[in-house]
C-alpha cells in the first residue's frame, strides 16, 4: 500500500477540517472539472506521465528519476501524491511532491494538505470555488 505525502482538495475541506483530514475523505466536495483538467495538463509538462485510468482514478508517475517512486492519483474529489511507505522521508521525493503541488495550485483554488504533520499549507489564502 502506498502512503500519501500531499493531498489536494476543494477549499471547503480545509475550512471544515481545520485539524486535518482522515485517510478516507470519500465525502469530500468535488474539485471542479476545469481545475482537474488544468492540473492534469500542467502535470504532464513537469516530468509526469499518464499511467492508467482505474475506476475513474487517473494515475500519473514521475519520470524524472529512478531513485524513488512518486505517483499522483487524481479522482473527482482529491489529488494525492503517493509513494511506497519506506520512501516517505526521502527528502528529494518530498521536495518534488511539495514543489509540484504548490506550483500547480498557484491559483489558491485548491487546498494543499501536507500529510507528514505540517497540515494545511495554503489555507489562509484559499478562495471558495
């Protein structure tokens, strides 16, 4: 099983879950299709390639290195950067996940959650969508 490093949600989740999110936020409000499409388009321009669509969850893999395994899973209500559990503290992997998430969410219409104890990264700047 893979571990999430960074999770991205509709801003409403950050406002209703100030202390953090659980492992399974299946009832989270959907991210607008336009924001998902924009994220996907920008992701493929950043060393990520599309792998598969499995039951409505789009999977992308980082192709910039073979030293670690970073994947991005995109569903209708969450975008998650994941890795094998033993790699959750690899600094270059963490940096890549946080850099890419922050860069692709530069419009403050998506809430970024850092799973390794840091919490919401951009909650004070979020815009209701």
